[in-house]
């Protein structure tokens, strides 16, 4: 299978440079000059991953990611010359799956592309193997095979990363996972300054599955230790 990657950046030299490296790895590449054009591409192309610059005219990467997340769970890697922690958190909170600062090393970008595609194809497929492979905690239901999550019978859309965090906690009801342990199990990387990254994803999960995210029924914090899901 040939994966299609959308590269959205207002700098033509960066778009073309990324395209060369991706094509050398066998990927099909489509390009956009800004967020609005990226949204139009998604209307006509089947895209498996997006590399999105933050600072673009007409519609920036943050705004485009927000709109994409209303309908699609495609992995999004954000690029930005701004490397402040607040900008990274903003991008992740809007639904980005990864964030890399400019200037970047092409080999590092390729490694992150391959990592996100592996996760997407593992957790974004809907081929059923065993329709009864489900986990339930109170009104929260997770189907491991169809990658669907329902709250009181209503389906909620989680990104692949959010799904994997939720699955980890639901498969180990009552067990407290530290932030570093969650990061290493989900991202398959050694945890380094992972607190804000994990916290952003936990907050997004709560916004989707909790009636009152500020007083969560399912995903509980154990202060100074980590997170867990309790039997309700």
C-alpha cells in the first residue's frame, strides 16, 4: 500500500524539500500552501498523514487542525519555527499528534512520519476480528477491534493516541499509571519532559468522555502519582 502524505507549508522550498525525502521513501505526496488549501485537498484525496506548518496565511495550522479534527482522525505532525512549550501544548491540544521545531533534520521527520503511520494503521483500522472484544467500565465502552468508544451508547471520536491511552487505562482498571509509564507505553519512546504532553491528551479525553471534565467519573488523577480509571 502506498501512503499519501499531505504537506501544508507556505514556504515552497520546504514543501519541495519534504516532498523529495518522502518520495524517496515511497510515499505519495500532495501539497498545500495554507490551511484552506489543505482542507480542500482533504475533500478530494485520501490522505493518511498530514505534515502541517503552524504559521501560514489565510488559515494557520492550528485553525486547520481544529477543523480537520471535527471529522477526521488522520495523524497530524506540526512544524513550527516557534519552539516555546506553550506553542507545543497549543498544537497538541487542538488535536496534533506530534510536533517538531524548525529547522528540523529530515531523518528525524521521516522517523516520526513512520511512527505515526504505524500507529494510525494499527489503531485507525475498522476490520473486525472479534466483535465481542470489548471493555466496559460503567457507561464507558471500548471496542478493541473496531476502535470505537461509546459513552452511554453514544459514540465519541478519539484520536489514535487518545484511544490507546484510554485502552491502556481501561484494560488495567484501578491501576495507577505514572505519566512517564503512560508516555512510554503509548508513544513507544523514552519519556522526557512528558508531563505536559500526557496532560493535554488526558484533558482532551476527559472533554470527550466525561459529563463534567472538572469532576471526572472515569479518568481520575492520583496527585503526585499518575492517572487511573476506577470501576464506577
